[in-house]
C-alpha cells in the first residue's frame, strides 16, 4: 500500500514535469523537481504547483482528526524558497519528538513553530517587528548568512520580521522569523499557511553552533524556549507559545454518547448566569483540556454548599423524627451537633462525594460507563496516572465514591504545583502533555456531573 502511494505521488510529479500535460500548470525548475522527488520518497506527497507556490500533502503527524478531515488540504510553500528547502533536505530534516518543529542535527539547528495566545498571526508579526535586541548580536545569522532559512515574502503587508539574540558564553543564537520551508511542510495542517491571506507563521530557531543530536538539542532548548517566551510576555507584552504535535487520541467529544434532540424549545431550565457561562466556556476550551475540566469542576463547586446543607438537614430531620430521640438526653443532642459540625468542616473531597450522592442519578452514571468509546480509559493501564480507577462492577466500593475520588484527584493534579509537599508523588497535569490530550473521557464525565447537578437544582425546594 505504501509503495502504491509513493508511486502515485511520483506520477503526479511526472505529470507536472510534462509540459504537455493539462494538469501540469507552471513548468517546474530542476531544483523544484528534485525537492518534490525527495519529499515523495519521505512520504510527503507532491500535489503540484499553484501560482507562486508548490503544494504538498500534510506530514503524517499532522493528519487531521476525523471530525476535521477533508480531502483537499494542501500545505503550500513559496517557490521562491525552494533553494532553502533543498539545503535543509540535503542536511537531513527530522521532526522533533514532542513539540511541533524540526531538527537538523548536522547543522546544530532546531526550529519550533510559534503560536499567539489570543492574538492574530498578523499581530504577532507586527509585535516582533517592533522589538529590538538588547545589545549587539554577534551571530552571522543576523546578516542573513549561514543557514538562515526563514521564508522571505515579497508582500510588504506580510513583511519579514526578524529578531536575533545571541549568547557568546553558550555559543547560541536565537532567531524569531518567518517559518522555514521545511518547518512549514512538517508542521502545518494544510490550512495554516495561505500566502494570499497573508498568514505566514513565525518560528523560533536555535543555532547551537555545532552538530548535535536531536535529543541533545531538545533537552537544551526546553528551558531556553520556556524562559524566552516568559520574558517576551512579561517584559515585552508578546504572548506566544509552542504547541505539541496533534494528539492521536480519538476520543474527543465521542459521537453518540449523549442524547441530542432536533427540536428547540423556549428555555425552561433556570440556570445561574455565572454557571451557564462556565458550562459554555468549558465546552469551548478544546485546545486546553485541563482548563475545560476545571470549568466543569467549578460548576460542581458552586453547588457544594447547597448539597452539603441539604444532606445535613435530612440527617438532622431523621434524628429528630426518631421516636427514641430524647431532647433531654445529652448524647442525643450531641449527635445533632456533630451532624452540623461535620457539614461545616467537611473536606472538599467529602463535599464532592455528597454532591454526587445527592444530585446525580445512579442510572445515568452506570449508563455513562457502558459507552464503548472509553475503551479502558478508566481502568488499570489507562492514560491518566496517579488517579483512582473506576470499575462499576466493584462490590467493595460504590460507584459514586469511585467517581468522586477520581474527579477530585484529577482536579488536584491540575491545580497543584509539583513542589507542593502534599502532592510531591504526583506530577502536575500540564496543558501540553499526552495526558492532557487523553483527558477527554474524564471531561465528558465532569460534564455529565455538572449537567446532572444543574438539573437537580431545578427540582430542589
């Protein structure tokens, strides 16, 4: 099958080379032909020329999730940058391990795509053009020499932002500029680069000054990149981030889990506006799974006091209704007092358990865990570490207790720092991590709990 795909890619290439072919479009140069052949051999299929660009299929690690799949995605690179791409390919391009970017070991070169936090790409470009290096940059890259592979645009509205920083002690050079052709090919879905809409992304390039393995460069670059992005935010007002390769987890928003009605009605549910905002925000935070989880958890927190109070009142009422209760008996009165004290001093984990017991229908929980798409997510060997497992058939622990314990421990992993002594054995659950990408079944569970609690609030007198 792989040989067939490669042959098909080469056939497209041959059609483009053949000037008489109606599909050929503009004639390819010898360098463009060689680049197309090399990339086809590396499973990046050439789709043909289009105006000032060459089109390729996205790199395999950039495959879109099924919900976003389309047959016509194409990554475009400017034909004017094909010589830079040829140089990069000749030196040997490798994708980075975890972060969306490339490495060229022979050149001691690491490049990572940059994304804006809440800003348009054009705004990020504008900010970079306004910044100036503090001190003289002693690296040759500042003069456009020695492997400065940034894509050059002839459109003045796009511009060619370039910021160079160097450290003689570490023999390092950092460059923030337009992404190189190779980085574009390896890290784009296919719609993130549109030269007609002027959205060439930026990348952060680190030159280590000597050949080095990808692993060694990544290890050194982690703290450098983190520190630089922090200072750009705090000192310079530029909020940028890197991103991981797209997750291969396929359980995001599993279709078929929840009942959906096609008929819209005038609203009958009375929801606190703040809770409605949190609930809606949680569903929109698809790029930050831990934040989505915490937003649903905040909905649950809002109803903690009411659930604990209701539980305490019911137990007090039961005690008072007991025909054996004697208001003149000190022990009987102390039992009433202890109920009140426990409700006032209950730990958060205990409040969560009480909330689920009081407000969530058991049959809804049981049905949730029968959904086949979870596929062992909540069982031993699941992707989320340091949290409780859930086995609905466990006779030793009620399902409510298992659910409450897992939800609370995930919450702790998100909000507590690694150096908190109480949680030193469990690392933080960070936004850009494999665990975060795999968190969606737990987010769906938190969403179910939140919707059940809101439903219960409609019937509470």
